[in-house]
């Protein structure tokens, strides 16, 4: 079915001017960018977004990283968009990511891994609603 997923192009990627290269991979995979904005998150934004990881040992570093520069937040639409984008991103740890994936080609480390994508359709809805107003998404 046609569905939507939430994506973040992370600070390691915006810093290296990789937004276009990442968007080319997204669009090349048949996903449509139906919402997109470049923003600088405050600490509270990053903490709220990653609240599910609050108890993890990497949480504080992750929050610091996510506010270290601009991010590009996106809504992607397409056939099985959640699973499709996870294929395009590759494994969380770039060392384990398959050839041709965004993280294999661009990620610097398991933390500075260039992109985030929702892990389920349910979480995609929650994440999109956290970051986008309805009229900022144009399908
Ligand atoms: P993301 O898909 O955005 O979800 C949580 C993020 O935490 C992850 O990508 C990485 O940027 C970061 N992270 C840092 N260390 C780890 C780890 N050991 N396991 C999973 N995620 C990690």
C-alpha cells in the first residue's frame, strides 16, 4: 500500500553538503519527498524525538550530536515506504550496511549515521505528527 515514513538527514550529512546526494538515493528508490524542511533542533526537540531511547547509554551523546548542526526533516511517500526506506538507508551501524545504501556510502559511525527512518508505520505517523503540520505535507 502507499504509505508515508519520516526521515531525518542528520548533522553529519548536512555538514558535508550531502542533502542532494541523499535525496537522489531516496528518489531513485521510488520514494517521493512530500514534506521537507531544514531546521536546527533545540535540545528539547532532540530529547522529545528520541525519548524512547532515554535509558540507553548513548542517549546524551545522541542528543548532543543531533543538535550539533542543521537537520533536514522529511516525509517520504511511496509503496511500502517504511520498509523501502529502511532498505535504502541500510543497517544502523554503517559497518554492517549493504553496498549502495545511504549509510554504507555516507555514514561516519553508528552515531553519525547520516539518516533516520521510522521503524514501523505506527511510529511513522507519530514522528510525522511531532515534526510537521498537516499543511506542510503536499502529496
Ligand atoms: P536512529 O535510527 O536515528 O535511532 C537512534 C540513533 O541512535 C541511531 O540512529 C544512531 O544515530 C544512534 N546510536 C548511537 N549509538 C547507537 C547504538 N549503539 N545502537 C543504536 N543506535 C545508536
